[in-house]
C-alpha cells in the first residue's frame, strides 16, 4: 500500500515570456498561482499519519519568501535591470518563467526539504489560472 497526501499553497506573482516566444504572454502580467504538493510513503507514523501537514510549512515559507509578490523573469530579460534598480523584487530563472519551469524549481526545492525524511515528494502541480496548469512527477 502507498499513501499520498496533498497540501496546497498560493502566491501572487508577475512574469513574462521572452525567450524564443512571441505572443500575449510576452507582456508583463500577473497570476494568482496555486501550488499543490503531493507527498508519498508506504506507512503511517505512530500518530496514524503519513506526515503532519504542519511539516509542509517549510515549503510554504520558501514560496512566500522567494516567489510571493515578485516578478519572475528569464535572467536575460532586459526588464531585470530596471526592476532591480527601482527596488522591485525579482526572481530570475535560467529558462522562461513558465508554469513548467516554475514547477521544476519548486519540485527541486521540495525534494531538498524532504530529502532526509521517510516520505518522498510524489509530484508538484502549478496552476496559474483556474483553467491552466502543469503537474510534474519526481
């Protein structure tokens, strides 16, 4: 048997896509992002839980500190310099800051946070709108 639990987090951020992209999303725009963390394990603990949901707060804290109310930009975006010079919070990415790339970044962070745990990260799902999103598995 395998147990899988889920915890959702939200954050607000802006982004734009410039790298090899032309379309409406090349304009700076914002989203209310929803992140769904799924953790898995083969057995429950002495409290009959896979994990106490409060143990997921480390990922939520990282999201709040790193991604909430920032502008996420590809590291070569010319807008970076202006935003940094004017005191805006910027999160730089090596690829376009798409939902797919953002899911990769959050998955990597979640795996770091739970690497010494008896449970494993099962997946990360990112929704940038109520109708669009991506889910990636480790």
